[in-house]
């Protein structure tokens, strides 16, 4: 009886583990910067809820915390709900360069009014609250999306 209970317990844990893995998907995100002169851009990728509010920080390009305040709108959200973002930060990206990273996105957020927002700032230059905004839909994530500021475009591909 004890062995049967242990087997059932391990089986239940395995099912929970598989369910949690099935709840999100990984996407390769390729970001191409526009040709601009100046310092490296700090870029934040955020999940935006259907009400237009910040839901979650997915990635930060730029790892010097003293410059986070230049990403004004995101920083307001981050300051209210500070979280450990060290695992989702990388180097800033300069004019003309490319950056490729992996984003993990909760599958339940697709086709339900959520968006991915790319916010960008460069020292002593204009700040772009919405440099790129991608509707979190099956079609939206499959398309190349043009930027309005320092980002030329963003493209996603699902990792199998």
C-alpha cells in the first residue's frame, strides 16, 4: 500500500510538472536597431494587460540599474513592484546592432488582449514609451513589427 501511495504521489508530481511546462512557450526575439549615433539603448520588453497596464517585465537590455529611471513609464511600474530581474537582463544595444534573446510567455495571455511593449531610451536623447508594440495574438507574434524610435524592427519565432 505504501509503494502504491508513493507511486501515485510521484505520478501526480510528474503531471503537475508537465502541466506547468505546457502553460508557457518560449520565443526567440530578434531585435534590429535603427542606425543612430550615441550611446547604447536601454530597452525593456513588458507584457501589457488589456487595460494598457504593465503586467510583467519579460526582458531588460541594459544592466546598469542607475539608467533604469530613463525608461520612465516602466520604471514607475518597477519601482512599485520591484522584482529580481537579474535573470532577464542583458547588455544594452547600440545603433545598427542586433540582439537575440529568448522570452518565455504564458500561453493564456495569447489572443486575450495582451501586448508586448518595447520601451527604449538613449542617454541625452529622446525617450520612446512605445517604440514597438506587438499584439499578443497568434498572427501578431508571427509578423515582423516595425519600430518608431531606436528599434528598426522586431521579429519572433517560436522555439519548439
